[in-house]
């Protein structure tokens, strides 16, 4: 089996060729980071237009790296939810055209669930059943995962996703976009307890939800008090930026680790899978490893290369294929599905 997977949910155009043993034969990711940096976030119209320009070259390069011709592909998978509508439609249109032209099965992929499947790609099929945490720019979700095909949403963010909060706080601190890496770098030089920032729903085990909007606002008021415009605030020193970055990052990590603890207790599970772009964060990984060691939890962290958006994690489509779950050509995108 040679599966072609496509990923266009947000601002990365990606394709991969994977075989039935989950071996990656070829993979490509075309980033749009420089296109959106000037705006401090993803602009949907720019993203979708860039996907149109890049999707065919990316597929061609993935096939070249796999040393395959297009007619050797035996199934096509595409992420159809959740994500930006225009971006999703580009990938779906390409996948449908290939499925029709090649007369091969079409498989739908849930992008968020695929982030957790990256843990199985790295550590093997023993990761499930597990609690799954997906933490990214668009999602902060907790799942009970009985198998690679059984995901029950336990809770999600009621406002900003964690990655979105990183981006917005980075902008407040005068750091570049995307905000995760520069905040992590600045935080290494700062004091985690410099600012007593809020931690929404912390230690509230009955609520498996997240909220980062108030935390973001608290950082803003540390820079410029209420009633003061940001542009009128005194410039932050390097040490002040470092302290705010460290305090903010620690508040986010505290909440994420605490909600994983609560979800594991509720579900009676001892395995924890974590994926998504924010799962690259070194402090989060460190704290999760400490928690797992203390609580005797089997921790499965997606490899950094498979945390950010990519098509390799679309290998979850092989699970659907093996279960006979294929799609008709009336398949449509579901942009808002499971979005917190």
C-alpha cells in the first residue's frame, strides 16, 4: 500500500507518501511563515491562495523523494477538519481530483486526531488507550482515546488556544511571530515567579476546559496599567521581557499539566499522548516528563518534527483504510469541528 496524504488545514502545505508499515517514503512541508509574519498571525485569504500555488509542486516533490510516479499511489488521504475553510478546500479539491483520476480510495483525516496519532508513529501501537492533549495555535483539546479511531472530546479552550496566546503575548512583548520559540528563548533568562499571573480553572478537576484570554490580558496590564495605552507605556528592558515571558510560559504549562492530571484521573488511564505545535515547547516537555515520572504515567510526546503541521501524521488514514472507512466524492470540509 502506498498512501499519499495531504495537509492544508492552516498555513502549511504538506504532502507525504507512506506505506502500510507506516514507513515514510517521502515528505514535504512548505511553510507560509514569512507570508504571515508581517500581520502577526495567519491571514486566511493569503493562506488559501498560497496553498493553490504550492499544492501541486509539494505533491510532486513528495513523490520524487519517494521515488514513485503518481500512478503508483494506491489511496489518497486529506485533512478535512478542523481548520480554515479556504485552506481545507484546496487540499480536498486536490485529493478528490487524484482519487478520481487514479481510481483509488479517498480517506478523510481529522487534523487534531492526527496530531495524537503522531505519538503512535513514534512509539508504536501500545500508546492507546490514552488521554490525549492537543495543544497548538488553533486548538487546546483533551481527549479520551480508546484506540486510533475512537476519540472522545473531554474539554477544550473556551477562548484563545494556548498557541494563539503565545503569539499574542509575543506581540505584546515586541517579539517576533510565531510567538512560541521567541517566548521560550526569552523565558530561559527570566524568573518564572516574577509575576503572579492567573491560571484559569487550575485545580478545578470537574472542569476539563481551558481559558488563556485572561492570562493574555494580565500580561498586557503588566506592560501598561488599565487606562494606559500600550503605545504610551515605557519600553520594556530585556530583563523585564524575560521575566514576563517566563511567568507567562509557566502559567500556561501549569494549567496544561494540571488538566492532563485531572483527565487521567477521570478516565482511569495511565497513558498520556501529547501533540500539536506547542508540544515542541521545551518547558512543557520537561514538566510533563517530571509529572509522568512522579505519577507513573506512560508519557508519549510527538517528536518535534511531527508536532507542527505536517502530512506524515496523516498516516492515521491507514487505520481508517484497514477498517474499511473510505469516503464518497460528496465529502466536504468541516472547518469548525472540535475547535475550541
